């Protein structure tokens, strides 16, 4: 689970006091989640690095971001997320509790033209904006993992089996490319080729890295994030890995897909990928 909106500001050293010098509050959401400790800059700069290294233009990023919003809005309207969401009852001061059971970050009105009007968020001369990057989100996800023997003993029908996984490290400055090497490792271990995979859920931390990852893996865009990605749905950083897996499993069941891959980048220079099969 992740609660980014409630991440506190802290005063380091406040227990014993500050005798001299400046005493600055620290935003823990930034320093603990969105900051590259190796290069001392925001994760948004790593996306700028990826865009420059792989020739990803502002137009390509805005196009992917708009498509993510469009697909997610259509999926939400069609009720495709209903089976994977457990509603949360929120008590009210007056009246009955409110059932929160629909993701609120999706923006059906977003277009590439609207996104093109936004200013760069991290580098004045850059291409990464608030609109083609994932947002500040809260969320939670869960899965249950057990052996086939245990599932049979309990009379449970698994959604899928884990075929293989891959975890890799890379230069923190381009951490967004982590899903490439991680997915290549997972595919190799599973004995699959990218073309064998029916559906991919590749987390959209930034459109820049999402475009570059799709390009590097040389996969059919029609198989990727078919119901939108994190730019639209949200990227609660501590929960996103499980969230994209849950979304993948339900879409595989709905569409009859046999093989799927879920992958995401990790700040600090890692990638993780999971290959599942029905």
C-alpha cells in the first residue's frame, strides 16, 4: 500500500534541537520516494535522461500519455476495473458512509493537444511534464501466492501460475529502462520470446521511459497496457508493482490471454519483471 498524499514533512534533528545554522523541513515523499540518491536529483530528471538517450520526443510522450488516459477512461466506463477493485467504506460526519470504489485520477478529457500546452516540470529545456508523467497517488493492492499443491488442497482455482521472474540493476541515471533487462531475463527463464506474450502491463512512471521501453523490447503497442497505465490510473509507488499484476491477471482472464508480463522500473537503478501463464 502507499499513501503519498500523507507523506509528512520532517525536521531532522528536532528531537534534540538545532543549535546553529539553517533548519529546513524535508518532504519525505521526495527524499524517500522520488529522489535519486546517487545523482542527487529528482526522478523526473532520469526520465529526461532516457528521452535524450533514446530519441523520445515531447510529441511521442504526449501521444502515449493521452492514449493512456483514453484507454483507462474507456475501461472504467465499461466496468472493466470492477472485478479487481475492493471498495473502501469512508465514514462521514453526517449521513451514511461513502463507498469509494472507482479510481479518481483518470482524466477522460485529456488530449495530446492539451498536454502539448504544459510546461516542462523538471528541466526548462526538457520534455517531461506533469501531464506525461504519473501523479501523486494513494493506493493499495494485494495478491495471494501459494503452491499448486496447496491450491488444489483448498479447492482454489489460480488466476495464473508464475512462469518466471527477472530482477536487474542498471545505471540509476536511466533507471526507467529497468523493465527492458528485467523482462529479457524473465522471458529467457520462461523460454518465451516477446512475440509469445499476449499482454504486457508495463508501468508508466513517465511517458518518456514507457516509450523507450516499448521501443527497446520491440513489442506490439496494441498488447501493452490495454486498459491504460499509471499515467492515467496512478502510480502509488509502493503499491504499483502489485497493482499492475492484479490488472494484468484480470485482463488475461477476461480476454482469454494465455501469457502475460508485468514489469516496472525502480528508482535507484533496478528493474523487475514477472511472467505469468494461464
